[in-house]
C-alpha cells in the first residue's frame, strides 16, 4: 500500500445543505415596519375618537399633524385608513374622513396627485350616503381638490379625473346621487382657481343631453352647473344656442325647484354672457313673460329678476337697431338738405326779396318809434 493516500482524519467535513433564509430583514427595515404599524394604530385610534364629541377636536388636531409630517412611504397606508373610515356608521367620522382627503392633497400636492384616480371615485361613491351632511362633505372635498389641481392649461388635463366619475354617477337611477354629482360638478367649476376654459367648454354638450333626457331627475342641480360655467366664461356661442331651448323647456317643469333653477341660470347668462344672447333676447323675454306669475313665490322672484335682466338686453338691442336706422336717415337727410336750397330758390325766386323787404320795414318801424321817443324826451328837458 502506497504512502501517498491521506489519512481519514484529514478529509474535509461535509457542507450543510440547508437553504439560507430568504430576504433576511435588516434592522433598519424592521424598525421602519414597526414604525408604520405604530403609526397606523395611532391613526385608527384618532379616527375612532372622532365619533365622541369630547375627543373630536383633539382627534382632528392629531390627524392633521400626522398628515403634515407624513412620509411618502406612509401615504398609501393613510389613504387606506381614510377610505375604510368612510364606511363608519357615525356621521362625524365619515365627514371628517372626506375632509382629511382634501387636507392630505393640500399638504402633499404632487405626491397625492398620482392617487387622484382612487381619491375622486371614492368621494363620488360616498354620494350614495343617505345623509345630506355626508353629500355636502363630498361637494366641499371636490371643491378643495379643484382649487388645488385645476389650474390653467396643465389643469385641463386633469379635468377628466373629476368629470368621468361625476357623469357616471349622473347616469344612475337615483335622484340623490344624480343631484349630488351635479352639485359637485358645479362646485368643481366654481372653485377652479385658474379655470381651464377649453376643458370646461366640452361639458356643455353632455349637459344639454342630460337636460333633454326625460329619465334624468336632478335637472335643478344640473342647471346650477350651467350658471357656474357662465360665470367663468366657459360657454361658447354654439353651445349657448343649443342650451337656451333646453332651459326654456325647464321653465315649464312640474318641479318648482327646476323652474327656479332655470330662471337663475337665465339670470347668470344675462349677467355674464349678455353679449352672446343679445340676438335671442326677444324669444327669452316672451317665455319669461308667460312664466312670471308662478304660484311659488321663490320662483316668481327668480322669474322677475331674470325678466328684468333680459328686457334690458333686449332694449339695448332695439336701441342699437334704432341708432343704425337714425344714422341711415341722417345720411339721407344730409344729402337732401344739400339740394333743398337750390330747389327752393328755383321754385320761389321772390321769397328772398320778400324776406328782405319785410325785415327792412320792421327795422324802419322800430327806428321811427325810437326817434319819436327821443324827440319827446328832448322837448321835456329843454329850458324855458
């Protein structure tokens, strides 16, 4: 046997075949995870305190401070907490959760913009709530988001994020949801700090279709959108021409709120789009004249106000046409007056001589009387 073979004791030991632990947690990641869990628990505790009147204000202040100091990594977690709390049975919790969404977007504008595709549909979904206070909170939140993001041309690209879920809600056969969505749209237009007019003008055709739709039950709220669009100057002439007949039809609705909203919309059009409606003022005045004796006093007041404004527009239009006719007649008179002296002289050659003779006789008469009076005065003053 050769001496080259190594002894058994010198053989290498076997390597362990157990797999290494997958993705071992580093101390920093463990601490950040624990911090997120602790933050979430604190947020949920504060949200639960909103239902108690005694702890409501403390919870609001705590949540606002948490939002201000929120890191980008924790933003999705906070959004999920606010989304879940919107289903709470307590009205105060639901309303405050909707308001805090707008506070979050105000504090973290660019970071939260990427989450608007979830935030706005969630707010619109809450319009199904039977509580009117919750629907008002939805409206205020949409207005706050509009003021934050709908600014100028860049904001025009984001109008679709607001409009699409709102028009979808108007398509539901629920008057409360339809009315809430229309109210939110009016608030969106009003609160836009720098209104993207080109994007807002595209709303007019769809609004007109809904006004003409017999199945749409919230025409009063939708007419408020027309008034808001008119106030910001977002109704083009071609859309206004198509909208006016629909508004005229709403003046004869069986719902008094719709009749009042139609009159208010006409008042807004007269105030803010008077230059566009001057040609159609007479027809609108005729319709308003037939509706001003409404049995409901609020409707009568709105009809009277609209009628006065539209009569003023119609009067200005008539004055313009009268001025044009006067200008034309004056031009004709000037042309005739240039010819009239020659014609008069040719027709009556002795009229000029007669006038001079008459004037001379008058002057002589006046002169003779003055001389006679002077002679009488001198005779009285002469010495004896």
